[in-house]
C-alpha cells in the first residue's frame, strides 16, 4: 500500500477546516466590530456636533432676540452672529453658517469664503428648515475633494417656536473613518497573526489527532504482513484513544486467531502428508489447487506439476464426463493407472465443498484417491475361489450322482459292473473328503486356529525317511530319486506332522507330473542361518507367467490332467501356509518341458541352543 501524500492526508483536511472555521469566525467578529465601531464613532461625532450646535443655538437665539437701539456703538445682529461664530474654534474643515429667516447668510467661520455673507443661500435643507422649522442630518460626498461630509441644519427658534434663523454646519467625516481604518488595520494585523498562530496550532492539533490514526494505519499494514507483535500507543481517554484500545484488542484476537489457523493448517498439512489416501482439492471449475504427496504417488506424477491442471484431464476421464459436477453426481469411480510396469486400481470419491454463501452453491470439490488394487485382487481371488470350489465340487458330485443313478437303475445286479461303479464312487467320495479337509485346514490357517507343536529335529534324517517311503511306493512307475543331503547334522524347530505334509505335497506333485523313467532330485544344504530344501522333477514344467500362481488355491497349470491324477488344487497353498508358519519361505523355478523345482527355507537352530538340548 503506497504512502498517503500530505496533500491527500486527513491532516491537511483538519488544518483547512480549522483555518476556515477561524477565518469565518474572524470575519464575522471583524464585520460586527467594524460595524459597531463605525456606528459608535459616527454617533459620538454627531453627538458632539449636536452639543456644539445646541450651545451655539442658545447664544444665537439671544443675539436674534436682543433689543437693539439706534446708537452707533450698538452692535448689529450680523456682528453679534459673527462674534458668536468666531468664539467657536474652527476645527478641521468644519464650516458653520448662520442664516436668517429670509435665507440671507449673516456669518460664517470660513475665512476663505467671507464673500457669501449677506447673500442668500439656495440650499434645500436650509430652505426646508426655514419653512418648516425642522432639523436635518445628512452625509454627502464632496465632489470636489472626494471627502465624506456630515451636514447638520438646525433652526433657531424663539419662545414661540418661531424660526428666527438657521445654523448650517458642514464638517468632514474623514477623521472618523481614518480612525476606523486604523482600528481595522490593527484588527487585520491581529487577525493575520492569529491565522498564522492558528495554522501552527492547527498543524499541531491535526498531528495530535491523526497520530493514533496514522499509527493504527501503520499497525494495520504490519498486521497485513503477519506481524502481530506491535501495539498502538494510547494517548488519552477520548474516542480515538478508545479506538486504539479496541484496535489493540483486535490485534490480540487476530494474533490468537492466526495462531489457531496456522496450528490447524499445520495439523491439516501433517494429516495430508501422512495420509495413505491421495487428496486433491479443486475450485468450482475443476482446476487443481491442492494435492498431497500420496496423490502424486498414486497418479505417478509430481504433485507440484499437477497444480493448475484440470482434474478431468489428470484422471483421464474426458470420455466419461464433460464437467466436474458430473463427477460429483457419479459419487465414486474406479481408475486404472499405469505405475511403471504395474497397473494400480484407484477408487476416486468426490465431495462438494459448500461455499457458505447464499448466492453460491459450491466453492470447489475434494477428491479422495484410495489404492484398492489389493482389495480388488482379493475380491477377484474370492470370486475365483468360490468359482473354483463350486467347479471342483461339482465334478465329483456329478460323477457320484451318475454312478449312483446307474446302480439304482439295476447296475448293482451286474457282478462285473457294480464293483467298478462302487470303486469309482468310493474314490470320488475320498476325493471330496480330502478336498473338504483341505478347505477346513486352510480355513483354520486363515483364522489362526491351527496349532503347531515344534520339536528339535535333525532334518537330514527326517527327509531321508520320507524319501525312503516314497521310493517304496513308486517302484512300479520306474521313477528314480536322487539325493544330495550333507552328512552334517542340520537341526530345525518344526512340527513333524505338518512338515511331513509339506514334503508329501511337494514330492507327490513331482511324482504326478514326472514321466516314467524320470528323476526326482532332493537336495538339502545350509544357506547362512537357514536350511534350504529343493525338490526337482523332470516333468512338463510351468510357463514363467504362471509360475507365481501355483501357490494359489485351486490353481492348476493343466486342469484336466490334475483331476485325472486326483489332485484337489489346494496342496501347494497348504504347503505355503505351513512353511510360512515356521517362519520360512517357499518359491519355485521352472521352464516349460524342462521340469520344475520347488524350494523352501527353514531357520536353523543356533549352536548354543542345540548344545543345551
């Protein structure tokens, strides 16, 4: 925010208002005082003139009413009038004339204009006063000198109110106005000094008034930058000071609120960063404004590069929807994302963010991405397992029903056919029993309900006995067993019954898939702290893309042949569970038409523990 220029500041406004108020007040007071002084001075001046005229009028009345004799030494009316006028001091430009009732000038104090004595005057005010006996006051401008003149015409009356004559007085008012001008000049100088002082005081007052406002503005800018450590100074108890107190309180509340918001943001950031689900926030148009690290990993993209992109394009949903609101209507969708060589299945859930404003329905969307690859895989395996179980059970049950129906229809009477049919039903029944038992065993393993009773076993002797048993049983099939078992005693903690089941399953499979005259190689060796066992056949082998699935339940590489051999498809799945329950590991290696090798590892007993046994 730019700095406020002085000519646009509130200080200048305060100063101008202050000066205008003072100027108006001075003008009003000056006008009133000037008018009053002018009236007072002119009134006093006229009053003094009137007093002189009254005194002069009394003297002239005596002169007009004085009885005169015919003696030569008796003064005339004109001489008495001139004597009375002469007694009056002639002030600056004050002219006095005495006129008789006929309008003839009897005397004047104007020594430069004595020739008018004895002449008749034509002044209208004088004529009016002689005729009507009235007084006249008037102010006129002397056209010759340009001065303002005061004219006073006063009749001289006898006791019977008869006009004996008239006193005509003409005097200049310039002295009064010069005095008034001096007073005005003094007032103007005082006003100028007062204005200068008021400007200075106005600046000081404006600064004093605006200082808290300026500080609050500066503090507001500081607060806008996120700094709430400073406070506004308080200079009193007036309204502005109370505003400063409120501003400081607001500062504290904002500081607390910002700290709370930052804390919540840190919590939200920590939650988003540590979530296994991906979170993407978009605006109302679908532009991405926030994305966490998990979302970037799920989409195999850098989260920073996703900012500003359209969500529909990022999720590659252009063929499904045309705008972001349709995604919300769909609720959730499944996506397949290529992550390297793997395909990741992601479930995207969409939620609307309400704006909270009356005129706006929504301000954006939240998209939560969840990796459901494993769930979908489990779901597919479950469906496949149910399908396989149904299929595996249907085959022997169908066979049983067919043979039993044949026996019921009279085949039991045939001594040649009946035993064969009964043998088939017995074999299929045993196969069903084995399958159900295997399923029950797997169920117990899944639910951790089966127990393992471990003993200290010399694995070399243990595996030799099992191989010996199989050699006796396969003499007719011309399958040979090759052994590679070290003389070193290798002790392990195992459940002998369950480990016997493991070896039986592996060797049985090797025998089933080995051709006549084939070899089965059994090897035992030490591998660091583990015992490694491998059983290799020379059968048809397994393709590389199917090798990892042979330990799945009901999976067969050759289903038709496996059923002919009486397999349930659960042997290797049970084998894997048992080996892993012994903290071991099992895997396979194979090539088509070159045989298959099954490996498994078991942890060896430590030397100190073997010595204590």
